[in-house]
C-alpha cells in the first residue's frame, strides 16, 4: 500500500489508474494498493546521497501487486487481480547499462533452461520500441530514445540472439526486451522482460556523485527473471501439458496399497518419503487397483508405488513410472536415492 502521489510522481497513474484498485482515504491521505514496485525501490535509492562507488545498485523483491483487471479480461492464471512478481531494479551509470542488460539476459536464459525452455523454440525475443509520434504516451527525448534502443539492439546482436522489432510496444519510460511465449490458444504473452528507463531517474532525482564530486543522472534497468509467478506457472502448465518433470511436480509419488490391510505399510512408506523431502500421498484402497493406477496416470503423477503381500514380505516396493510403466521391485532406500538423483538433475 502506498500514497497515490508516489505513482503520480512516477507517471504511472495516468496509464494505470483504470486498472488500479479504488483509492482509500485514511487520516487525510489518499492510499492505494500497490500496482507496481519500481517507485518503492526508487525511494530506497533516494533515501540518502549516493556515489559512483555504489553503482550498480540492484534491488530485488518478490513483490505482491494488485491490478483491478476487468472481469472480461481475467484469464486463468495469466491475467489475475493479485499476483507475485519476481521484480528487480538496477540503478546504474549510463556506461554500465549494456553490461547489466547482458547479465540480466544471462539470468533469464539460465532460468528458462532450468525449466526446459529453449530460445527460438519455446520463446523469442521482441525488441519493443517507442512510437516517436505518440507524444501523449511516450516521453519526448529523441536522443535518449535513440541511445537506449541502440543499447538493447547491440546487446541482442552481440549475443547472436534472434529477435524482431515491434514499434509502439515500449514502456512509456523507455524501450525494452520482452521474452514472448505462446499460450495454447496461440496468443503471445510476455513471460520475462528487461527494460531501459531514462525517465524515472529524472522524476525521482536518482543521481550520484562521480569521482570529481559532480552530480550525474543514473539510468534504471527494470528486470524480471521469471515474471509474475502465476503467469509463469500458467505457461509451464501448458508447456508440459500438466506432465511436469519430477522436481516440479506437486505430487511426485503416489502410494497405492493393493487392499486396506496393507495400509499401515503404505503409511510407513509415505512418512519415510516425506521425511526425505519427497512430495508423496497415499491413495485409499476404496477402488480397484487398476482404476487407482489409471487415475494416478491421468493425474500425471511421476511414480506409483504398489504395495501388497509380496512387497511387505520382501520389505520393498513395486515401482511404476508415468512414462516407462513397470520398473520392478526396489528397496525403499534405493528408490529414495533414485528420486533424489532425478530431482537434482532437473530433468
């Protein structure tokens, strides 16, 4: 929550007021639920004088934000009214911007690779440019726009990252590199972003003293490594069609006793798995074995452990994999080791 004046200073208010929650009046102050993070981070920087030795300054936050999206615009986890953004702002010198942007793209590509996403296959780069004719939306400073757009273009070119340019897609405060992913309906949405901002330093007086003691204006790099967590989860659900790799699965192992009399042994196995950090659950023996296995398969649970008389006598479990089917009997310690190795590999 913050004073409305903060977003008027930043310039966000005219663009976002229709999607902000209603203003609350408390003790003669106008407050509003936070719709974006950047002005808050700028206040931290501006809380005291800064020197060139402190730059770049990187401020990161898992930020809860609120946007009053119209009911017709709400779309699953992609467009929601409250979301958590993996947000950061890098306040730096102008000559540091290219290096910082390159490092942000390294981070984004690393994160994407961990989740099994490949550039040019699962996502693509869009260089989002301003529309110089639209003085109502975009800050008027052709020299600053040219410099910022060229910085982003050169970073992408030097990385040999294929990209396309889109006029009129920039933020009002500067151009950006958007990482675009398609949803199942074929519509592209922005998953990650890195933005060059030359406007906020002017509005919040984000300056530093150089080595000669002279005041210089900073630039701001806005970045999000995975975007809004809710939206990214929507992308992942669609990308994997619900069949998550083991390390991402909400339920990794399902224990299926053949009948009720094997329930105690199943609970023992369930507790042992949970003690080792494995997300497991036990299915009650209230349906046929075949039906319970089919339901676990339909729910795309990675592993099923079948437990009956034979398994109890041998002190092991019968292992079934979602893709490979029956893997035979295993000692529970061996199964736990297998799971831990597979999770560590993130495959």
